[in-house]
């Protein structure tokens, strides 16, 4: 049932997107999806640290960003 429901919702979204007609949602008795909010550009990273893992040789990068919790 879940897979069939997802397939139907996918078809409804596809039809609304391809036609540019959000009225398709009303016909299907579904709410119109909200517009995603812009998060803006990320801030400049600070406290950049680079380490090479002695076992694997991988390069590990770490940094801080004051807006990291918003992303």
C-alpha cells in the first residue's frame, strides 16, 4: 500500500511540475507544497584543521562554521 501511495503521489507531483499547474493538488485533494526557504550563502569557515590518518593515509579536514546548525 505504501509503495502504491508513493507512486500515485509521484505522478501527481510530476503532473503539477510538468504542466506548471498547482491546481492538480486540489483535484487530488492534497495541500499545495510550500516553497522551500533559501538558506543563503554559507559563512566563511574558521579553525580549519587538516590531518593525515597514519593508518589509512586519508586526509581528514575539520572546520567550524557559525551557521552549521542551520544547514
